[in-house]
């Protein structure tokens, strides 16, 4: 009798076969639309179709953090198995990289499909849960994330020459005063809701600053807006959410254990973590690229380059790990 093939082992691999790249050092986030993702010869490929021929493109899964599947995409079970083995998060979303399938009062949210592994670290989850149930400690953690957000913004806007040429310079007196004022206000907030309001006011002020710097007059933040600045902000924010989701998953902390965006929002921790880098990187790029009339693909590439240049994922890991293992809380 002929030996039957095993569909679960043929053309497959184990995680140890991959060249190990830490998630914090991985370089790639993919957004795909109107294509088919599949497994072929132990690799994950996406297939595009045109009038003349079908073309295959390789996805380097060992160096990829997350994969966004937009409109007109499909993916095979075999490809999902390989992506899971490589620790790649997969999210389904609407057109333009803006997730549409789940909604919330504040922002639209993408549902992340996280790889299943029984061997992720447990110490970060255990450390997180030792203080998460305490309202005061959770508020302190939210404040530290907000401080990290402003520290990162100040650092990036101080040293990035391209951003400084566009007026995003933390050495500027007006911007320096804005940052310093908010840093002082963070520690004065006594409720999470007040901290959220402070965050929203600062972001609104940064929108105004960015619109003035880039000559993008008449801007109003609208998540359903069809203008380029709003569309780029949505798109870039969801790229940051991919990094945030990856950070929480790798460290083994469930996405529901947020410190700021609400205990009733499943996945809110992703928003908390993404906040660390959104205003520093996505916000100015969205306005700069919109004012230069760049395409969506060009904007996405600029975002990913900035994430890599300023080690956004590294920063996220450092902040979350420090919070998870923190023991010296103020009483």
C-alpha cells in the first residue's frame, strides 16, 4: 500500500528551522489587497492576477511582525499555519488598511488573529496581573505610558532632520512649552477619564500644529473623512496597532488588560501601547504626505521606514516590559 501523505507535515517546518529574529527587531509589516495568500514549497506567497499573467511574491515571514489583509484578499489554511509558526499576527481590515469589521465608540478596531503558542513567557503576564487589579496602580501605569509617549515625541522631533525641516522640532519654544505643560499635567490627573481628556486635548493641539506646518488648512479630525490627511492618520494608526498587538502577544499579556482605554474594550491594551509612538511618527507623516499628495502606498512605506529608523517596536517592548516587572509603586 502506498504511503499516504500527511497534510500537516508536508511542505511545513518547525519554528526552529527559521532564522530567529526577535520581534522587536523585525522590519516588515504588510498590507495586502486584491490578492490570494498561500503556501508553496514551505514559503508564504501572495498571488496577484493581471491581464497577462499571474505573479507570485514571497513574504519573508521570519522578519515580519504583522499582516493586514484588505479588500479582495483570501488566505489558505496552510498559509495561516506557517504564519502562526513564525509568530506573525494577521488582521482582516477594510480598504486602505483601515479596519472596518469591528467598531467602538472612539475608534474602529481590527480583530487580530494571534498565533497560538504554549511556550511564550509567563513572567510578564504574572507581573502585569500583580498590580493590574489595583485602580491606583493601573492609573500610575497609564501615566507612565503617557510620559513615555511624550518622551519619545520629544526625542524623535529633536533629532529627525526631515521632520525638523517641516516644523516638527521639539527644540522650538512653542512645542517645548506644549510638551512640558502636558508632562506636568499628567501627574496631576486623579482619574483615568481625566488622563484620556488630557491626551485628547494634546493630540488636537498637535493636529493644529501639523496643519499649520504643512499648509493643510481647514483640517478637522474625522475617522470617516475622505481627505488624505484623515485617511493617512487612520492607515498609519493601524500600522502602529499592529506593532502594539505584536508587543502584547510576544510578552504574553492579553490585549484586554488595558490601563487607560477602558476595561470594557477587548483589545484596548493595543491602543495603550500604540499611543507611545503614534503622535511622534504617524501624525506628522500623515500631514506631510497629504500635503505632498503622496499615494497611500508611498505613505505606508514612509511610515514603516520611520518605525524602523526610530526603533518604534523596541521602544514599545521596553516600556511594556518595565511596567510588567515594576514593583516600586507609589502608595
